[in-house]
């Protein structure tokens, strides 16, 4: 592939990378939280410049515990259909 010049890309392909992690985490399931913590550590090690955000059933708790922006999972924002 030919070399790129003239600002065709950001300095690195990961400079503007956003990673969305989905999980029912934030204090209800200790094992899920532990796996989520390991996943975050590995993502940060692999792509240190990436913005990592979470979709969670407990976004406030997720944001507080993992220090990342977190948003409500769409399925948790709907009335129970059972």
C-alpha cells in the first residue's frame, strides 16, 4: 500500500477509536465485574488512546466503579413484557 501523506488519516488509526463494551456490570455480579475489569485492562493495554464506554444495566454504578462513561442498555430501559 502506498504511503499516506497530507493528513488523510489521524496520526494513528487508533487516535479516534471508540470501543463500546456491553455487560450487565456495576456491582450485581462479582464474577461479571471481575471479567469486565480484566477486559478493560487488556483493551487499555492494547489501545491506550481509545475511548472506552460501556452499555450496562446499571450505568451509574458501572461509571463509578470502572471510571468510564456508561449508558443504559436499551433492553433495560423498557418496561417488563413478561
